[in-house]
C-alpha cells in the first residue's frame, strides 16, 4: 500500500528514511505541478514492485522543496518524476545509482527496473520464504523488448526473467537465447524466475582459461594509466599501460575505449592469481570461448559486440514541461524575456546537467498561478541543491486545520475536537489576512503578479532551451563514444599491421652483428623475449632452464619477418621454460615418423631424445611451427623453425 506525505514534517522524515538503514528499496513518486496528479502510473509501479519495495507519494511544491533541502545534491524528486533509492543510499548517496525517471511511455518500466536491480543487490529475492519459491525448469520462448524473457516452465505455467535480476546493464540476449533450457527458482507471487548463478571462483576461471590462452573481455572503465576489464560481469581485472602496449608514448585510453570487447591473454601467476595482458595477442591466435552466464547458455561476449547506450531522461523532462497547462495570464516567452531584461532580473542559478535547475523552474511555474504569485514576491533563499525561492508557508495553518478536522471525525471525538477545529480555522483565516496585508504593503498588485508570471514563463523557456541543448549534447556524446570505440579498434589493428613488415628488419641484423656466434645471439634474443613474456614476480618460478640451442636453429630464423621472429622467440621461451604443453594454442605434440596417430614418435638414436612439434602461427598460409627435442633428463634442445608442411626434425 502506497504511503502519502502530507506535511512538511513528514517530508523531512521521508528524507531521514531515504538516508537511513532500510531492508527494502524506497520508491518516491511526485505529482505533476500542472495537474497535481501522478503521471507515472502508481498502480504499475506498485504491482511491479510488490513486496520488494516501499512506495511513497508526495506532492510537488512545499513538500518536495522540504524533501530536497534534507537530501544530498541532485537526489530530490519533483515535477511528476519518480526515483528508487537503494537500501544503502545513505552510505553512498550518489544520484547516479538512483536515476530520476521523468514521465514518459517507459517511465514506470524503467522505475520498476531500478527497484528490481536495487532489491536484487540487497538479496531480497534470495531471502524470500522458501514456501513462496519453487525450483523449476523451462524453455526460453522469446523476449519482450530488452527487459524481459518469456519462459514456459514445466508444470508451473508461464514465467518471466527480468534483466535486472540477471546481469544489468548487459542485455538479456547476452545471457539467454531462444530455445535454451533454464533452471532456477520461481517466485510464486509474481512468477519471476531467478536463473543467475554464483560468481565463478578463481579455480573455475583458471580451468576455463588455461595459462597463456586468449579469450575476450569487456572494457568498463578507461583512464590514461589503466583500464578495468571483465571476464564475467561480476569479475573485474585491472590492466595497466604496460599490459596494453610496450610503447612508452602510448596511453591506455588511446588503445581502449569503454564498451570495447577485446582479446586478452590470460596468465596464471605463481601466487595463484590471474593476470591479463593485451599487447602480445596475435590476430591468428585461437580464442577460448568466453563464459556462459547461465547453464546451457552461449558465450556472453562476441567479437564486435557493443553495449547499447542507456536512454537519457532529457526527453522525459521535456515531455513533462510540454504537458503542463499554460499559466493563466502568462505572456509569450519572448515577451517574458523582454520584461525580465527590462527589470534587470538576474538569471536563475544553474545546476549540473540541468536536473537541480529544473526543480526551481518547474516549481516556480507551478507557483505562478493566481493567488500564488503574490506569495512568491516575499520569497527567501533556503538551503538545498542550489538557491531557490521558498514560499511563505501560509498553508501550514490550513494543514493544521485539516488535521483537526480529521481528528474530529475519528470515533470518540466530540465537542472539544470541534471547538479545536474551529479555533484552527480561525487561526488560518487570521494568518491569511495578515499575509495578504503584508503583500499589499510590499506592492504585490496585479502588475507585480504579471511580472512574476513573465519571469516564470521566461524561466521555463530557458529550461526548455537548456534541455534541448542537453539532449543534443547527449546524442553527440553517444556518437563520439561510438567513434572512439571504432577508432581504438582501428588503431589496434593498424599497430599490428605496422609492426609486421614483410622482410627482416635492419635492427635485427644490427643486433646479430654485435655477437661473435649464432648461439650467443639467439640466447640474447630469447632472454629478452623471456623478460617480455614472463611477469617480474614469476621469473624466479619460471626460469628459462638449461636449454640447448641446436645447430640448425639460428639458420631457420633468417627467413622470418619481424612479426614471425617475435612469435618464434615467444614459442622458444615457452619450450625452454617447460610450459609449452600447458598452453592450448601451442597444441604441442610428438612428431611422429608417419602421418598416422599410431605411428611411432621420432626418437634420436644418439641419445634417445624425442622430437616435439608446436604451433607458432595458425590460420595462415605456410604457418610456422617450432620443433624441439626433449632430452632424456628433461632438458630442451631447440631444433628448427619450420613451415606447416615441413615434418623433418
């Protein structure tokens, strides 16, 4: 059942509830100042949030101003809009966690979505009595927009899966697909099906993504020095500049953008943790499928996938302004601006992104109706999100009288209550008479009221202009973000293309000339590849080992271009450290004497060493392979870099 805030004391108490400790989200709906009615459907919000949120209704005007004065900046509700406050809003009063939903076709849906997100974060659904939940299975039949999936359960009729109860803000079709069998807990009260699964543990991530494997990650935050990426919506990793590029002139935000889906290399560190890097991922490396977010689901990430932008509230604010009935006696906006300019009225203070500024403009327009304009003439500044006029509270005595009337109507109230009511009404009339006299003394005649109406009209016109400008800027920001994402992807691809010249570079030849033997040069190159490939904290546990450079290894490097040479050095490091068989992309296997899987392995007669073969490149013509010998004592001898068709040791 919705609660009503009727007095300023109750409005102040509501602010205390919003910022205090609560078990449920708290939804506040305000009235439209033009109609004094609720434009966002109260029934839709109440039915959609039944049992998981408290709903409070408040009238725009003195009550919303009192509420705003007791809340942090930009956390107020006014002008027909609504807001859901999470249970921990007092601990973290960031208005972005609790968006203001202005009236519009999807306002109730968006508000219910906010409530469900906040309720799920507070574990309300998991704590619901077991008697009202039952384990079911079913099949996903389709989707109702971006918000709901429709499920035919086995034996319990239709059910819905809400995006807010899965992994918001990611769309449902990243989590589920049509025809998928799902299992979860069905809420018997509202037939919502909960299908989310526990956050994957580190051991599960390591099993899904072996050491040095490549998979996809989603970029959520980017600065010049670092970025946050996700292997799962609930599992964050930080990558720094050295993980993205070895070029000291590069910054992370030059190569990554929020919303990117990028290929990352998964490294298992000796301390049992996972580290991600991007700089050494080759385009031809096989991608280990990203995680599925539900059992039987598809991988949640795909190359080229992007998160749709969220709708802004600007259009709802404009619609709310357009719905308002014109103020009786109001003048056109242009004429109003002339009146204001002639009187040298200073512009009303602005607020960030127009939200805080919208409150005074909206409520000034509402207060400019006949009989209210005079009251505005004696306005005074009050604290809160920006300075704004506060109406003299001439309605306080009337509200007190209304309370006495209500008391008189209660059972057991007789003559004393009626006398008290009469006294309250007399007090209200006396106060109104005094206020009228004061307004007359201040010169608040019809001309002053007209000037106030002109100011209100001009303020509303300025607000509309600002909202239109903000909507255009929001659209431009979305376009720029898309362009930035495309630019970072193109730049990453271009860097890889430039980094792979078609012939061996002069730099490599110069490095070779500084060594007296081929073996000394090869060891130097492998050492630097090891430094680049193995994290500093891992080097003590991942030494190069006592490897041997075979007599033909250096010669097999001469035909490689720089890109192939770097890949060959990384493969040599993997072989020398003994981890090459742990890396799925290498597909290390014994080199056999024939084409059949049952043919005997190639064994060197002189010492019994067995020859192994592993991938350096994939999905390219004449892809390179590395051949190496595993010696009887466990050591490694690097044999040759060969093409795909060369099967000689």
